[in-house]
């Protein structure tokens, strides 16, 4: 079946991209081959004035290169050749004697944007679904089909580096403002606009594109000295953020710099080997595996058992509750009843959602009409009066078992027999919450992470009583809310909180032994975590940490664990973390600084830091080993779920691939040796999990 469907209108070839059997278009070898054939036809057919590239998919232009094609090539040389093949075709498009116009609606990512950059004129729809990006850095590679050369020349070096180094999204109006696209139009007028543009370019010659850079950008980017300052600062900032754990960002900077020193042709030639080198790194391979894990998690394994959901009730209009309501209306398209104890509190939650929508409207990501339409989907309330039509209730109230049981009883009184009750608890066993319920089979855990709008993970927790249709429906809702979903079995702390607890506990024990707050945070950021354990403790709050510690202590102490009681002590003394500006750090001044007053709880102000590698391994391996215990005890169903949960929920270093791939990378034997060494020195809490010891003996791997 053909990927590119070609028709002719008004002497213009319309190339409709529609990958057979797929929801989205991706660049693959069959598409490239068909493109090459067409290029020859276009040049030789005098009746054709040019071509318009447009998608046959709904809300998708090209989602990027086919990752399977990338994964099938393991050596740097094979990957380099893949880049060269792409260059060959895109260079021909750029050099064509007849104009190419690209008409973009929906996502235009990676190779799709690089293809667009090689065209003469870019039109995009003024629609919230239209978004452009070069997100290759998220897979540990660099844009490999001209992106590092063409994007900076189009929008400027500084803007281009900003987008390529983060993989950030560019919405339609922003794309027009910075000169990435030349024209915006309504999606229904897209093809017609493309045909008009071909005729104009054919008759009047190349588009006279205005330089949309600021005066300062032009000044800095217009000479070698200024450019060197830009590249030097970009490198410094990148190393500050990545701690040298990710090779790809530095290669992007190098590729752009080389292209400006040697010219476009040589810059493209240099891009290919850099792409190959980046793609062959262990970091890239780990990130690609993470991508496949996330993609698979978007497919509901119980799809046929899903019960329809239209109306969701969210209990608690605070940070978590309003966040859950936000993603439910914005991404899921559900209508939401947002309930709190008072109407004032519920309205406050509504306003948080409205403010976020209004900001999007001001940035022209959505229209004022779409803002109003979405905000009308959430209704604040202080009663259960309208809950009779609700299909799913998500509870996001304080972590108190008696309170949650009371709420279950109240909800069961006002909802029908097919209404699901989901708790957003972070540590309380779901089976305990379900005790005494009329419909325990309808009760499930849906554990979101803060801030809900940004954190990609949803951890679903099932009990032996939870019905399959309930799991299936909760999963479906999570996917529609834009989350990567894992399903785990019930137990104290489930998976994510359970593996976070020993990591945080070890950090507190190190603090008790004399390590400084800054040392612990810097050590783990250098290891690859996005934030250190002390800063995380402030964000979570000492009250929550104390509650989690109390819940988890029996599990760990039964294995000879050593539980720090400092979170409880600090909470009792009035320390709550960021929420009351008294924590590991001070928050009153302009600069965040460690709170030296807190050292009085940890042996005094005299600090003596241990060896950094030992500190890193003590904290990280507590998390890794606990992940293996979770698999051993059937809390986790697969190592992939474990890796996804740790990375997307807790920030375990993505370039490692997760706890289980981290073990495979270093070898179960080496990890066991290190744990046994620490067990002898620091106590039995480091004893390796049984299946880890077995794998070490048998030379087995998790993947």
C-alpha cells in the first residue's frame, strides 16, 4: 500500500501523507523511497508547477522518524548512513527547481519538521493541535536530517539551540512569530492555501522572508566572536543542567557551531557522523527503550472491558484535586464536578484551572472560545447532590485512613452500582481503604504525581477484589488524561512510594552521620536525579514524609532496616518544608540557601561529608534494590513497569533506563557485590533481594 497518495489540482501535485494501518505518520524508508521517485517525476513533468505536502491523518502531520527503523541499527556507522540517506532526499527537495510547500496540521515533530525546513514555504493551521518540535535530544540523539543546520539559519542560533537542547514544543502562533512558518490558516483552508503558495512562488520566485530576530540577536549572531560567546554559554548552561550525563546536547551545540564555521554543506556532512555517534551511546539506547516502554503503556491491555466514562467527580480542590480536574477536562474531554468541604474552596480550585486556560489563551495556544468551552466543563460544588450521574470518583483528600473510609461510604450512598471509586493516596493500602465498603470490587488506586499537569506517570493500584472492568476503565481514563500508565498490585506504598521511602531514609541517615544538605543534593543531581533528596523532602513536606515513614517502617524493619525518625521530629518542631517556608532550605531571601538551623536535629553544625560515590550508591541502590523486592513480591508485574514508574514518577536518571536496566547495564553480580559490601559496613538494610542474588549466580538479566 502506498504511503504517499498523489493527486493533481490546478497544475500542482498534492502529496497526501497517509501511512497505511497507523494512527500517525512517521518517516520511514518506504516513504523516503516514494519521495525520491516523485522528485524525478516533478522535475521531468512540465505540466506541474510545484508540490504541496499535506497529511491524510487527523491532527498529525508527521510524528517524527520511525523509531523501529532507528532501533534496528545499533552501530554508529549504520546510524550515520541512515542520516546520510535522509540528507540525500532533503537536499534534493531543497535544490528542486520547482517549489515545495508544506501544509502542516497537527503534530510536526523531529524528521517531520526537518522535512518541512527543507521546503520553500511553510503553512500551518492556527489550531491548538498544531505543534512543531525537534525532540531528538529526548532520545539521546541529535536532529539527523538537517535540523541542526537549517533551523538556526531560519530562526537564529539562540532560539534554535533553546528548542533543540530541550526538545520543547512550538505552537502555531509562536512558530509564525519567530519565522519558523510563513503563513497561518484555518485547517479547512490548508490545501487551498498550499496551492496558492505554489503558484505565487512559481511566478514570483523565492519567498522574501523577513529576519525576525531581535537587534541583540542579530548583533551577537552576526559575527564569529558573538557566536563563540553564544556557544560557550550554551555549553556551560547545558553541563550545569545535565552534569555531563547526556552526550547529545553537547553534540547539538558542536554540530551547529561547525556548520557556522564551515558552511551549510559541510555542516550537513558533519551532522551525519555526530548523529551516528550519539545514537550508538548507551544513554541513547536507554532513552529509546524508555520511549518504547511509554508507547506500549499507552495501549490498554484490557481495552475490551472498558466501561464508558463521561462524568468524573474529584474530591478535594487543592493542588492535586484541581490538577486532576484540569487534565480531565483539557486532555480527557470529561466533564468534572470538583467538590470540596466549602463552596469557597471549590471555586478557588475552579479559578486555578481558569487561570491556566486563560494563560494559554493569551499565548494564543487556544482561542478565547476554546478557553470558555473547556472551563465550562468543570463545576465547583460543596455537596454530593449531582453525583448520581458520575461514572468515576477520584478522591484527593488528606492521607487519613478513617477519613478516606468515611468518604467511600458517603460516595457509595449517592452513586450507582457502576461508579468507580479511585483513591489518589500515595501510601495507604487500597484494600484497607476498601474495608467495610459496599462495593469493594469498584475500588482502585489512581496515584497521580505533583504537579499533575506536568508529571507524566499514573500509578494504578489494584486489590485482589478489584474487578477487571474497573482496572480497564481507570487505565483508559489515565491514557486519555495524557498519562503513561502502570498497573501494580496493592501493598504499603505500592511501588513508587515504596522505593522512594528507603532512598529518602538513607539520605536522612547520611545527614545524621554528618553529611551536609548541599552535598547530598549535589551528589544525587550529579548522579542524574532532577532534584536532590533534601530539596525533594521540602517539596513533599515533612508531614507527608513522616506519614509515609510511619506506613513503610514495618515493611523495612522486618528485613533489618534502620528507619530515621527525623521527619517526625522536624514536623513536631514545626518544620513542614516549602509549604510553610521552614525546611532543609530557607525561602525568604532571593537566593535559596540551606537552613543551618536544622543541623541541630542532626548532631550540630559541624559537617563531614563522606566519599561522593559511596553516598550516591547508598541512596540510589536502596531504591534499586527495593524495586527488585517489589518485583519479587509481585507488587510489580514487569521490570518495564518498574523502570517507567521510577523514571517518570520519581526522576530516577532516565539515561540509565531505570532500576532494572541499570542492573543489567552493570551486571547483577556487580550490584550484589556492592550491596553486600554496604550490608557488612552499614547494616542488613542493604541485603540484596533474593532474585537479584539468583540472577547474579546464574548470570541472568531482567531484559
